[in-house]
């Protein structure tokens, strides 16, 4: 009785661990991409304002 239950519990824990880890990696990559795009937009705005002067 305990054997199959522990196997299912271990597999469930492993699946959840992989899902959470994947989610953290995804959110980290999206934040990195967004930060890079914001910095690029700031640089473009600075260039536009210096050209207008």
C-alpha cells in the first residue's frame, strides 16, 4: 500500500518542481527581455532629444 502511494507522491513532487522551475525561468527571461527593450527605448529617446536641440 505504501509503495505505490509514495511513488505517486514522488512523481507528483518532481512534476511540480519542474513546473515551478520552468515558470521561474520563463519569468526571469521575460523580465530580462523587457528591461533590455526599456533601456533601448530610453537610448532612442535621448538620441531624439539631443538631435532636436
